[in-house]
C-alpha cells in the first residue's frame, strides 16, 4: 500500500544556501534522499538533497522519528521518493513509499 507523509526538512540552517534553495523549490520538484548510517549522531539518518547540474546540494535531514521508520525500509531496498510539497510552508516535502502491504479490500453493500 502506498504511504504518503508531509514532513519538514530539519537542520537546513547548518548547510550553506540550503534555506535559499528550499525557498526556490516549486511544488513537485524532485528531491533525493540518501541514507547516512555512518552519521555519528543518528544511525538512522536520511539526508535530503536538491539535485543540480554541478552536484547535489544538501538541504538537511528527514526528522529523526520518521528517519527511524524509513531507514530499515530504505536499507532493505524500498524506494522512498521525495518532492516539494504543494504547501505555502517553507521546507515541507512529500515522501512516498510502498509499505509492502496489500491494499485493503472495500466492502460493497
């Protein structure tokens, strides 16, 4: 079953120009998610990058709680996509993945 979550990018103030890049993103712009299991502070870290012609630019991270949920899925090969959400809030993105569960059957009355 497809799962979708709106999340806010965390830690963007630690990356040069990340906030400016986030402000320039348009709804639907694709972003790249990369696992960073070697990160000293969080073994479940999932970094968020904005693809560019001169190299990906790190924007921040998926919030820690959601990263703990996504990390094992990503490590096992589940593809998680990220796009700029259709919202006025800065730094909000939409994550989607398939949790491997069947879609619930609808009962017809």
